């Protein structure tokens, strides 16, 4: 059994506060046959500079260090792609480094940028992520992505990530879903929700107006996961600028405080040793008393059904930022819904519900901006961007897109980014006649989870308005 020392569970401390100053993203799509990667990156950077009413040239004068998130070199046939992008952005000879942690690459890129400012090495850093996934056929792309699992132990089982998560879905459905048909409907409801929210997002790659039956009748990829249960393979870029307090307030009058916690776990899913459940601030020993009796077969933690890396990332981030109960202390979240089952798993890993009860987060209506069944306001809306299922999964950019989306809510500028007809037209997309604002009223605090592979790396990024902090520095 795994045991952690007090030193290992020590809460990270930052030498000084770090602020998110601005963020931007490109259009996302399955393919951009007429656009080079650097054009999409420049589009994201320009959006970030426009957001604070600066030109790209003016913003670049403040940047001291750069971190670039780009997961899959083999998609674009270009090693050291970060050096190419750094050059095209006109940021040589500033120091830069590439980050690769699978699906968590975007979150990890921000993590490194935040630590650089927190340490005092730089006063202002750029975190930029992108992915080029349109230069190989979809089946080959899926095979290449599957190499982000342990190639000795996991990859021979299927060469497709959906296969890995299908095993988790089967196990979770049996133990916690009690093999009920209603649980399958709940999984499908997540896809309906997230694809529906993507319809209000001009950046989104995969908006759709669908039903639970549409999801359940879509083609099987790996049982029980079907095509509409799965995230998108996207192309695009996203970025964020973080700075110390002095520079942050020179660049904008409304920066956001930012903290990032991170965790990891072995790629060998079938060989994850059992351990006692690490408790989050809103849990006690009583929370999991008689857990194995309530859910026979579910008491081997984390097993196939939970992500220890996500639990540890949330553990660090919550304690750093003063989060006690995420459903009470946060106003909006973006979770890594690579598959509908992984979304439910994440609800539990980050403490929205105790382990085994994740389905209730959606079924209760808490995860909606407005519950479609009751019309009531959701307690903690999730993935209003559309998530990975509806908006995009351009891997290196995903975690940064999530953070940007959270920030737009906290800045109360979500409509400004998603409503203008000019943007819809520029992106070649038709604005829905039933378009509606998804701005979370009065949002002050948010969370974004960036997750890799089978849970090998996870970051938890927390953003807060400086006037609504939960603890003193």
C-alpha cells in the first residue's frame, strides 16, 4: 500500500503572488489546410493582446520567459516546434522551453509559467499551447496518441485511447453505476450538455444539438463508449500571460490571482497499487466509512475508477488557494471531459461529490448554468465552453483554453468573447438563432482541470478575483 510522508503532502508555497493578466485563443477545428501552425499561435496571441487593448508588439515588451506546450511532435513532423513558434512570435533571444505531459500539456505549461513568476526569476511569462492533429488520418492519429500509455503494458491492448477508458467505464458502471441503464443515460447527458453549450461558442470545433438517444445510438468505438461520448481531435492554439503584481497592474486594471497544483501517477493502470483515499478539505474519515460495503469491489483505491493524480492536484491547489468546499467556494469550472466517463470520475477526484456518487452532480442539475429539467440555476456550472467533447481537444492548447474560459467569466467578459457576429463571420461559422449568453452572473472564482492520458499527469488551476480571496497570503 502506498503511503505519503508529511513532507510529500506539504502544501506548496509561492514566494510572491502571481496574476493572470490576459488570455486568448484561436478558432478550433478538425483541420486547417490553408493555415500554418504559427498563424494559429499568432491569432491566439493577438487575441490576448487585443483583450487588454494593446498591440502584440506592446505586450511582447513585458515578456521575459516563455513556455510552449505542444504534445505530439510526430503529428507535425517537426521536432523543437517551440523554437519555431518562438521565432515566429519574434521573441528570440528570450529563454524558452517546451512542455509535454500528454493531455495535461496546456495545464502543465501554465504551471511552469506561474512557478517562474512566483520564484522571482521573471516578472512576466508567456504560456502558449497548440496542437496540429490534421496532417495524419484519424485512425493513424488515434494510434499515435495511444503511445502516451505504457507501451509495454497498456498499448498492446488496443492502440486507441477509447479502449483504455472503456475498461474504466465498464468497471465504474458495474461498481458505482450498479449496472443500471439510468447510469448510461447520465453519461450521455454529459455529451448532450457539453455539445449544446459549444453551440454558443464561435471558437468551438464540435457544437451539436443532440439528445441522449443520439449519443446512445452513435457508433460504438469501444463498448460502452460511443462516438458522441468521446472528445474531439482538434487543431488550434491558446495562451495566457502571467505576471507579478507590479507588472500585472501596469498591463490591466483587473488581473486575476492564479494558483496551480499538480499530481502524477503511473501509466500502468492495471498495476496501480491500492492506498487509503487522500482526503480533500470537504471530506472526513466518516465520508468513506464502510465504503466497501456500500460499493462492493470499489474499496481498492484508486483502482480502475479513480485518478490519484487529479486528487493530489486538487489537494495541493485547494490548500494553496483556501478552497474548502468546491461547490460552495467556486462559481464555474472546466473539467477534462475526454470521455463522458472521465468527466464523472473527475467530479469525484476533485471533491464535487464523494467517490461513488459522481453521477449525482449532473443528475441534480448542479453542473448546468440552468437545469433544463427544472429551469433552476445550477450550483456549479461546468464546461460552458463545450469542453473537450464540444469545443476542442487540441492537446497542447486544451488546458490553456480552459483557463481562458474560466477567466472570461471572472472578468465578466464572456459575452464579449462569444457573442460578436463579426467573430462568427470571421471564423466562417453561423451564429445560432437561439444564441444565448452563458456568462455566470457574479462569478469570482473558478477551477480548470487539465488531465493527461490515463491519469498520468493532472494540473488544477484556480483563478480568483483579487477582491474575493479565501485566505491571506
